[in-house]
C-alpha cells in the first residue's frame, strides 16, 4: 500500500490510521489483537492511542489501550518495526493530573513507553492545549524526550488555530521543536478545519490526521433515528448529528454510496482522503466488515460530481 509523508515528521504512514480508543472498551484484548493483525495484514501501518484510552469504560482507569497494544507488540516482536505508534497526553488522568507541564510530559512519556513495551514512540501528541502552562515549557519538555530518542516527532490535537500559531511562533523564536502533525476534528459533518486550520496547515507544511472521521459512526449510515442509538456505546456521541444538517449529509451519502457499492463509511473516508491538507484520517473498526471498509476507501476514487454533491451537503 502506498504510504503518505506525514508533513515534515519524517514518518510515512498508510492512508488510514487505526483509532485505538476501542481497545479495552468495545473490543476486549483478544478481539483487539485480531483487528490489529488484520489491519497490518491489509497493508496499513499506523495506530493512534492515548494515555486516557479507555478510562470511560466501566472498571477502567486509563492506559488500557496502550497496554493492549503493548502486549500485542510483545507477542510478536517483529511487529514493532512494521507499525508507527501515535499516543498522547494532556487530558485529565486520575491520580496523574492534567495539562502539559514539563514534569507531567516527561512522566507521561515514560509511562506510555512502559505500557507500550517499546523504547520509542513514533508520534507523541499534546492531547489538548494547556492555558496554564507556557508553550515554551511544553516544547522544552518535548525537546528533552526527542533528544533522548524516546519520541521521534510531536504533534498537537484539539489546539485552536490561535494556539497552534502561537506554538509555531514560540518554537521558531526560541529554537525549540515544533508540532509537525495536527490532529483535528474533521468529517463530512464537522468542517471547521477547512476555513480555520487549512491555511495555517499549508503555510507550515504539517501533516494532518483527523479524528472523528466517521462522526462517531454517524457517517456509516446506520444511525437514522433515536431508536437506532438506544443502548449503543456511542449513542450519546451520535445524538448531536441528529439534525437537519445531519439529514442532508446522509442524503448525499446515500446517493454517492449507491453508485459505489453501498458502503457509506468507505465514501465518507474516501471524501476525507481526497480533501486538501489531509494526510490520513483516523478510524476505528470492531468487526471484519468495518475493517474491510478501510481498504475500500483507499481504493475508491470519487468523481468530481460525487465530491461536489458531498461538499454541498
């Protein structure tokens, strides 16, 4: 599978990144291993996780996803050289605090390395900006772990355009490492990226790996009514899409999917893959059918008419 350069990070990744938030939540360890095996066998190579994944699941405390990935890597050590591992810190962790102070980042990196069972993390994200900590302190912490070889490159998730611009300016002025990758929310329904981030992304030449690429499953087309989300793990997250805008997007997806085999998720991902500035969207899979959608999306070439219809919706 053809890889894409992730901005100036030095990393080359497959066109879709596996979202590891499902590990230890909607997938147990055995099922997680199976999905990861099939993902790599299909030619993909990038896995995204975070220290907080998946602490929201009953009985979890955070770190479960990284630990499952670590045990998967340990079960067959040759796997490590085949995959790029992304993880994050900055969100609140019980007993570990919140934010991006230097001490917290240094500790978070070491803890992630231990859970992942590896000597380096390919891409480490600030999970969200920390207004209580000077950006120079955060970047100085990353300078330490980069020079130690614990982290290969860094990125920013959930930063506002102004916060991202400030980070670039501080890095340049003080000779500190800069964020080489952005992880924003971006999908057919949520398109703030295009106006707010894309100009800066293009100016700085950074990679982009959007999250919520399928809008928590809404863009698969399986959630149409309140009854569809009842009792579902992601039901509460999908509710916000149940509106006139969501209906318009699904109508356009219905039309385009009908021309391309009926797979709404493949169309939604293919649309993202064709959008300016996007390197590789992040998506999760909990079944063979969902995982097969990744390969379909990569192979699917939407026509100018398809793209115009989806854009207009």
